[in-house]
C-alpha cells in the first residue's frame, strides 16, 4: 500500500465534447484533508466522479486506493468503491427504513450479514458520529445535520481509505456544518483521507486545510 490514496497525472475530462478538466496533476496522502473549490459548473463534481469511477476520462493516469482507473474492469468498480466512502449534499438515506436498516443494507451489499457483527459495526460508526440511540429513527425523524452525520456513519462502515464528499454542507445550517466538519476532521486522525468539494469559504476559514480550486478547467 502506497502513502498516496489518490495520484493523478495529466488527467483530461470531456463532457458533451467540451474539455472541462485540463491536464490535472494531483495527489492525496493518507490522513490528508483537501478542499476542491470553484464556481458552479467548474467541474468539482466531475472531478470527484472520476475518483469513484462514475465517469470516464479522455486521457491521463488516475490511481485511487491502489486501483488504476485507466484500465479498471467494470466488475472491479464495486471493490474500488468499498474502499471509499461517498457523501452527497442530499443525504441519500433510503426513506423507507430506519437508520439502522439503512446502514445494515450497506453491510449486506458488502457481504456482511452476521447479525452480531452487523450490530457491532453499526453501533461503532453511530458512536463516531454522535448518533448513538438514534438508530431506530426514520430519516425524516432526524434533522438535516443528523442525517448528514448518518451519511458519514454509512460512509465509515467499510472503513474507507478515502472519503469523498460533494458539497456535503450545502443544506446544513452553520451549527450542523460545524458538527459535521469536526467529525470529518476527527476521521482523518485514524488514517482516512478526505476530499471535499465546497464553495463555502467561511467553512474553509474555520476548518483550514489545503485548497485546490478549479478555474476554466485548470485545477491549482
Ligand atoms: N451528466 C452530465 N453530462 C454532460 N455534462 C455534464 C453532466 N453533468 C455536468 N456536466 C457538465 O460538466 C461541467 C462541470 O459540471 P460539474 O462537474 O457538475 O460542476 P460543479 O460540481 O463544479 O458544479 C458543466 O459544464 C456541466 O454542464
Ligand atoms: Mg457539483
């Protein structure tokens, strides 16, 4: 296992025949926290989608969690994603089941079905995000901030090397954003790297880390 969880050379991404990311070089080490900023439509989400193999790229070399995405096989993509935790702006909880069952569902997909193990893992991640005791709540019975912390819990279930968060605080008030960020920063202390897209400059000031910004397809 290398020190780098992401390493990118000369990446170029096209969408609708337009080159939206040009010749990007980027790397991220274990435990590191990086921000990706840029105007709406600048390509933040597209960049993150490349990392979790959701969109293809035109040229370049992309390595994520020891997978070479230039030639990753379709059947290997779920294994790549098991090493990642992905968090979106809208919490993406399954609305028909409680938090416990939302998390259980993720473990089942990963092939973990032993009830005792499932329970231990779920209680462990809920404690990390300060949601102990709320496992029986339905998503709509939680505040936005609590749902987003449940989304972190879900992202942590596979003990990921990297958390990818795409404007995760976009729907949260200031206090909930602060709680969310404290938890994300805590997680990096155990080796997990975080890459987070945001255009909230106040949040970046409050939680300083390396900032990359995308402008006209160029990331610096
Ligand atoms: N599904 C899609 N198909 C084609 N083009 C897209 C798609 N999603 C986004 N784009 C285009 O890619 C560019 C970057 O979008 P995006 O990565 O979503 O930016 P951001 O996350 O910074 O707002 C935009 O020009 C957008 O129109
Ligand atoms: Mg976006």
